[in-house]
């Protein structure tokens, strides 16, 4: 879902059985925090109990006590932690690409980890193959960084394959590009997922592939089962979760082999219809407003369509100046857009009071005034916040200095702004928060 910077599948039952030893690190699901969803999802998730692991409690321990905003929230969450016996699944918690903080993104294993951490909604970013089949990838042209394609014969089919000099040194590390549209679905399914990250300054293939940031892990990187879009739908149905596919902006010229952009947008919807998934369980997303408007005007998924906002890339855009936003919030609402999804930093601002350092932004206030629902992305996507310059926290960079501050930002988005849900690369903390604040979150939606 971010616009920024710009093995063989095992049976589900076997995977669940094999995961017992890892469940304390991962997490899972029961029934959603949103009251209206409790009955419908409880039976489907009863065999997959939520396990949050230590991460939420680490973040709480890391929270500051030198300002009232953080200290009061910390006390509330500590009390919740002491009393929470069995966390339950929450639709407030979205597994962003699954759980890519520790698992290869958009793989079966990553999705299962997110479900075990109580994510009530899972995301398949949708790209297409050479034979126009839909698959789960964050970008049409990211296979060189997110799969093992460069270690296979399929590397020769990449749009820009790796090249080597007479001494065997890699000569084009900065330019290597492998796309889903370079290979067929059958070929795609022979690949394995890996932790995203490459070293574009490397002069060997081994060094190139060793670009995973140090603050992520390789612990679960040895198995990453790639999935078609249809396979992800079937898995999500088995897990009893809702679904939020993102139609990725094509990296090739459209139409592609006769498939237009509208054909592509419709094909995504058709796979949910063919699988018998109710429209209310699907939140199709796109950074292209025309895709969203197509779904609004031509499908039963209009109320669920999500416009991913990357207007920050438009020249002259100023998140603090509504006059610079085009379209305006009201114009988006008039087009039929009901759900707007910006990066977290667009929703947050630095407060004037030392006791309340994080407050809702003008952007958030104007979106709510226009009647737009909000979804934020992406929690747990940044390096440790002891380092300055985190992209996802850029508007509050001066007042965040540790990972515990994330919980304050989450609380502002949830209780002060009233966001509908939050994407996370490790859903456990968002699920924990949603369980602690379930009554207040439910009231926000009434």
C-alpha cells in the first residue's frame, strides 16, 4: 500500500499446527472489536486464537511519562494489559501486506502471521502477470527485491536483468528490474518470497540481495509462499477476515495486451464476485482516483472503495493549506468517494502545548468536515524512532523520539480523529489498542 519510495503451499491446518512454537512472536484472531461484526466472524475464527506476543507491551513500557498526553495513555494501556485475558480480532487492525516487519510480504506465511495477531482485514496488493492473471505484489516491478527471481533462470526474462563484467562483478545494481508482467502466473508460482530490500550499490548478486534493513528480521525469511489474488481470497475466506485489495498502478503502458485500465479494475472486482465474497467485506483501494470513481459508478463496492491519497507528490501541495488541495475534500465527497486513506503523517501535527505534543492536523479536520471516513497507513513501517527523519512521522518528528511515541500517535488517530482503521506492518500493537479501546472505537462509529 505505500506510494512512498516509490515453497510449496502447505494445507492450512498443517500450517496452524506447525506454528504453535512461533505463536508467541506472531499473533492471531477471534472476533472483531466492531460490535456489528462479532457474531459473523466468531465461528470462522474460533480455531485461530489471537496471540499478540511481546511487542505491544514493549511499546507501552517505552512510552514517556514527562507529558500528560503520553503518561495518561500509558496508565490506561498498562491497566488494560493487566486485565486483558484473551484479545480478539479487530477490523480496526489491518495487516499491511500481511506482517512484513518479520515475514516476506504478500506471502501465505505473512498473511497467517497477521491473522494470528488479530488483524481483521488483510491486504493483497494486486498486480498482473504476462498472461494477465492477478497476483499479490506491492508493485508490478518489485520481484527483484521481494522474491528470489534473480537466483533463478527467470532472471533472464526480467525487464532489466542483472549484468556482469568479465570478472563476474554486478554492473547494473541500480537498474535491475523484474516485473510480474515479465512472467506467467505458472512461472510466478515457482518463485519464493524474501524480505524486501536490496543494496543498489552492490557489485555482487549476494551483496545486492543482502539489503534487508537491520531492524527487520530474517528469522522467517526461508519460506515465503507467493499467492495469486484468487488464492489470497480463498485464504482470507478460510480465516474469516475482511479484505482490502489495492489495484497497483501499472508500470507498463496500458492497455496491456488488450487489457485496459478499466478492464484491470473490473477484473479485481470480478474475482471477489466469483468467490462469493459480499461487497461489504471488501475494501478495494487505488492511488488512481479514476479507479475509485469507476468502482463507485459501476460496481456494488462503491461504499467500500478507498482513495489512497498521494497528493503530497503534487507540486504546490501543502498539507497545512486546504487551498492547495486539488480536488478539495468536499469535491472528493461529491465524486462519491467515501473513504480516504492518507499516510499517517498527513493526519497528525505538533501541538502547541508541551502536555499535548501530538494533535489532529488541518487535513484530518477538513476530511471529517466533508464526511469522509479515514484509514491511515502504515503503523510499524518505520525504523526505530530513536532515529530522526522517519517518513511516516515527518509532521511530528520534533516531538517523537522513541517507539513508545507511536502509541500516542495511534491514540490521536483513533480517538481524536476517529479513523476507521490503521494499516500496520506488525498488527499486534494495533489489535491490542483496539481491544483496550473497543467501546470508545465502537462509539466513534455510531
